[in-house]
C-alpha cells in the first residue's frame, strides 16, 4: 500500500483533446459518477485540460462543488511580456488554476522543453503558490543503453536546482517512461516502483522527500492501476488515453478510493 503520509493522486492529462463542449460533457458525467463516493474516501483528483477549456472546466467544477482540481498542461515561467502564444502563472491564477504539468515528455520532444526550462517553470510555479507536476522519464533508446537511472537523476536534480527543501512537500513528480506513453506497454510495477523510489532517494539526498508525491504514467488503464498503486513508492497515476472518457477515468478514481480507504 502507498504511504499514509501521501494522499493518492489520480491525474488525467487530456493532451490536445476536447473542445469546450466535450470537456463540459466529461465534467457532467464524472460528477454523476463521483456522487456515489463519499468525499472523504476520494483520492485527490486532477484533470489537466487544454488551455481553451481550462476556464470553463474550472468554472463547471466550482459550480458543481466537485472535488476535482483543474490543471494546465504547461505554462511559461515569466510573469508577462512579449512571448507570443504563451500563458503565464498569473494568467492561470486569474482563472483559478493552481496546478500545472511541467516538462511532459511531449513538450521536451516537440517543443524544446529542456531541463533548464523545466527548472525555471517549477520555480515559477512554487513562487506563485502553485503545485507543479514535474514529469521525468527515459526514452526507449536510453533504457536499452541502461541509462535509465542516469537520465532520471539528471532530470530530477536539474528540476530541483535552487528549490528550497522546505518546498519539497509541495512538489509532485511523475515518472513517465517515454516508451510506455500511448503504446499500451505499461512499465512492470516493480520496475516503475524502483524508479519512483529512486526519485524519492534523490529528494532525500537534498532534503525530505517523504511527503512528495511520485506518480507513475504510461499506459495506465483500469486493468493495471491496482497493481501500480499497490507499490510502496507509487503515490498515484498520471493518465493520458484512459482519462479521456469519464467512465474509464472514474474507474481509475475508484482504484484510488480503494487505496485511500485501505
Ligand atoms: P497514456 O496514458 O496515454 O499512455 O499517456 C500517459 C501520459 O503521457 C500522461 O501524461
């Protein structure tokens, strides 16, 4: 069972999916399903919506008093300025969004996100009282070359630069092996746990990582989540494909309920 000091977290990452109408329909359906669960039995639940749907999703969740947190999928680290197309921490806070995914592998791969920008964005999130979900993970070629641990160590240590250890409890890390994302090839639970424990060890080398949540992401589905959540150092899941339908996302939430109340 996951550690009692750390609340289980089930986070959906919608990526570049859902119009505002589709997002509304999801919130509506999820609200219906979640009614059956007492609030104190729920894990923490997050949905990371695309920018265009963020405001309306945040508002719908507020109106329905749904215990779900709205997150952004990325942001700029700077306050404001001539950065065409970017969204600042201040803009997210303005619409009530206080959680942000940072350094997702798709952003590292396609949009030039680097360890340095991940660090700047993580610092910016903390400075603005936001919760960063910092993603790390190795490529298939790196795993095959037995570089997994070295890659994770570099990504985590770079992300943590200049971050006060007093803030470690506010951070969330997500271990997402790139070869497991969207492929249906989930990382074996013991191995996912080993890497999540490595992330915690790296935190513990600089401060106290016992309160930091470390999620696993990569082909998490209703039929494999129980085994993942059964591991000692996996505190939840960051989910792409299976978060797009309210029905399958709710099944993941239910797995979190089972762990939360165990
Ligand atoms: P899948 O669950 O579709 O593999 O995506 C994982 C992911 O990238 C979540 O951020």
